[in-house]
């Protein structure tokens, strides 16, 4: 008898699994979970499934049936919530009463208990249902069906005793495992939807950053140099419409020879280089110095280059003017034998220009300690210059004196030395 019952329950479970696949496809396609009307429709669909599993159920004896509607309603309560489950419970319970029989009220009690346990379990869980484990699902299914078997005691004692002897082991073998199988199917779908939603959110965030960023950005194909996409800031910088710029190749805006440009893109594609200083040509023909930060990005399965372009023309011009000015100062210093120096008190070291090193007949870049610098002064004036320097450091008192120094080879040279204190931000 046990083998026959077990075979029948396995058939019922298989039918329920087939219905679960249909349910999974339906809920995925029509997204019933998030809308009240959709939840009502889902509840009606579940109620229809419940009637279907009752019709295909194992008949223990006249009026007593064992069907997997307990699995269906428990899973519904756990994964789909109270609205669709409540509707499904009402439809299934009404049909069970319509069938009547000695176990009609017991069947209704099982229906209400199964859905109620599912809803209660859902409310008590703190972790996302997508992360539910097979072990928890098995424990959940076991709990539901232990309660179902306990409700058999509402039948007349002899009937209940016989039913429990015959049905308990097959039910506890099959239905909790069916609960695990259906639960893992729905949890897997929820994980896939979560991953898809996270990916869509990430892509939307990237698209928003790309479109709304004030920095010019280009997406290019490293193999061909084609401009795949450009944000509005890039269109404004280069002077093209979006439709125009995506028809261009990098070789049309970059002033490098084609072979050098290909080599630079290959290095960026290989992630060995992210930073470039180049010159780009705008639609007007104006050439601007640009600083580019590039790196690979995957778009629709293609590995492309995402580049951020900064216009550094004014900065480069300022740097060039500064270098020219410094060169003029150095030239004037050499012609007038005029050098500049400063002291880093924290390190006790003197930093001077190349002309100061030349006056002391030392190589360019010579950086003596403070004691060595004082020691260059002739012995008769060394104490005086030390006192002037100390007063300048302590009190901020400047000095302007003429003294003799003794150069590295030992020559005496008259120098005019001027100092003033400058307090830093600290």
C-alpha cells in the first residue's frame, strides 16, 4: 500500500512542478507581484491550479483525498504574499467544500493552515527570499506537512488512525522535497531578476553620468578608431552635433600620424596606459591641447575605450610662459651674477639657484646645510652674519649687507646678501 501511495504522491508532485513552471513563466512575463490588480489575477490563477491538483489527487477512501495543494499554497504564501494566496485559499477551500465528503472540513483546515504558514514564514524572515536555502525550504515544507498530518486528527479516530499509518511516511518523503524544488525555482528567478535589475540600474547610472557630465567623454572602438558615442559636453567641445561626431574617426580629430595613434590606442586597450597628452582638432579647425584619461569598458559585449577629455590649452600656455620667464630670470642672473636662495629651517638646508652655486664655485644643484652655508663667509664676518640670520628667523628682521665669502677653491669674493623672513601657512 505504501508503494502505491508513494507513486501517486510522486505523480501529484510532478504535476505540481509542471504547474510551478507555468506559474514562474506567467509571473515573470506579466509581473503580477507589484500591482494590486495583477495580484488578484495571480490569486485566481493559483486557485485554478489548486482545483487542478485536487482533481488529480490521490483518493485514500471516499471523501478523503491527499493532494499537493498544501505545497502550492505554502509556497504561494512564502513567495507571493497574502493577497494572491488569500484568494487562492478561498477558491481552493470553496471547491473542497463543494466536493463535500467526510474530510471536507479537514481539507479546508489544511488549505488554510498551509497558506497561513507560508504567509507567517514570509513575515518572520529578515533576509531576502532570493537568498533562501534548500535547507530552510526543506524545514519549511516539513513544518507545513507535519501540521497537515496533525489536522488528520480532526477526522473520526479510526479513519484518522488508518490515514496516518498509511500516508504519513509517503507525505513526509515527497511533499517537503516538492516544496524545496518549487521554492528553489522561484528563488532562482528572483536572484536573476535582482541581478538583471542591478545591472540595469548600474547601466542607467553610468548613462546618466555619461550624459550629464560636464567633462567631454568619448566611447571609441580601439580596433578601428571609430567614435561610437559622445556625451553632450564632447559635442560642445568639438563643435559637432551628436549625429556628426559618431560618424567620425579619431584620426579626423587627433593630430597624431595614423600609425602613432593606432599604437597609443593599442596601449590603452591593453590597460598599460591610461593617461595621454595630445592635440585635438575641433570642427572649426582650431587645435587644442588635451589631457585624456582612457580605459576599457564593455558595452553590449564589445570591449571599447571610454575616454575623458580635458582642455589644457590655457594651462600649457601658462606653463610655457612660466618656463620662458624662468629662463629669462636665469639668463639675467648669469649676466648680472645674481642668485637667489632660501632656507628650509625644518631640514636645516639651503636651496639656491644655479647662479648661487656658481658664485660659490660649486656644481649646479649644490644644496649645503645651514652650517656649511654660514661657513662660506670669511672668518672675520661669520659671527655677524650668523647673528643677522638668527634675528631674521626669530624676529622676522630683514638684513642687507656686503660681506666676503671664501669659495670652494679658496678664493675670496665680495658678495651682497639680502634676506627677509616669509612665514608659511603653518
